[in-house]
């Protein structure tokens, strides 16, 4: 049974930073891609960033490109999302996701990921 636990959410000031972490347990972490998604009230869950198994390739939504950085530490079974220059539009529940088996779905699709965390709230005050 895979468990993903996000941490690091909270209240941030506009223009400020926040760093999210997602710790995985229960299976081999380093085999597949990891992703971050977010969901604001009344909106669908949307892709934020993803990283391949080795960390050598990263992918970002246009809305966060240049502001957010995804990284992973396979030795610690942890993926990170460094968020800079936050704005009120970044307010959402952020979820990490782990791909569980070979998939054809794109890195930015929820269909690629089999395991999800419970989410962590990020609120950006203007």
C-alpha cells in the first residue's frame, strides 16, 4: 500500500515563497514519475509540475513556469515543490501523485498517476 503525505502548506504572502514536500512510503519510489496538481474551490484539479523517475526531466504548467521548481530525492523517497513569487491565483489544495505502472498518458494528465496524497492547503494573501 502506497502512502503519500504532503507537508509544507500554509499561509503565504503575495510575492513570497513556500516549499511543499511529499514523502512516499510503501513501494519503490524511484521507478516512476511524480507530479504535483492543485485544485481551487469550484475548479477542476489542474496540473502544476511533474518530474521523471531520475529527476532529469521536469515539466511545468505555463502558469507556474519560471516560478515553481519540482525536484526529488530518491534516497529520501521525497518530492519537493519550491514555489516562488506566489500570487493569490496560486491558492489551492496541492496534491502530490505517484505513477504506479507504465502509462501512456502525458505527464500532465491525472490519468498517469495511480497514487495520490491527501492534499495540503496553500493560501496566498494579497
